[in-house]
C-alpha cells in the first residue's frame, strides 16, 4: 500500500513540475518594448479579428487555458465587470484560447461576456506569444497577458496571473503607463 502512495506522490510532483515549466513564457515571448506580433483569428461570432485593427487603442491580449473552467470564468468575469473602465481608458480586451468559435460563443452566452474571445484552434498565435502550455497529450493556451499600447508595442507582460486580482493589476498598469508613456 505504501508503494502505491509513493508512486502517486512522485507522479504528482512530476506533473506539477511539467505544468510549471510548460506554462511559463520563455525566450520566444514578445519582450516589453518590441512590436506585438500581428495575427488574425476568428472571434466567437465567426468574424475575423486582427490585432492591427486596434491600432490607436490599448489592447489587453490575454491568453487563457479553457472556456467554462473555474479560473478562466473568474478572470473573464472580472474583465467584464471592469469593461467600462477599459473603455474609458481607450482599451479593448481580447481573450485567446485554443477552443473553437462555438465553445467561445457558448462561454460568452453563459457568462454574459461582451468582449471578443478569439479561437486559436491551430495554436499558432499562442505559440507566437510563447503562451502554449504542453500537457503531454493536450496543448492549451497558458494564462499570460500582454498589454499592447496604441502604437502596437508590448508595454507589459504577465506570466504569473492571479485571476481574482488580474483585471485590477492590468487597470493599474494602464493608469501608470498612460501617465508615463515612454
């Protein structure tokens, strides 16, 4: 019986280590001060959305693992709660995960979300932003956020996100960066 518990503990530790390694942004993530890589993905309504469509606005580009999960729902609810604050700061929210348009549409309908969720079904944008977590048999978008300024430059990157306070952190960064645009 004790052998089984040892194996369970070892497997749990290995799994946690793999998750930690694979969920962090690495050297390929766009660095602060660099041009944000452009992309085009379909939103929950099937319309193509390109990053360059939002030039002149701040963009909160957040990657999240999966629709309808607890952490992702909390994070999305908080962005939705603060949507008018983002509007007042000339900022848009774009969520990206590897689920398809239908999954995003269902998530938006169920959770009353009114910002764009983008379907990265080929995982290319998550990969481009070094926000693809490899869980062995499945790949999901990692929980990372990139704050992109109106000229298209990455101004702040979050690779460790507390979903409960992340929207507040992003709003605070927007306030600070708006005061000090350099």
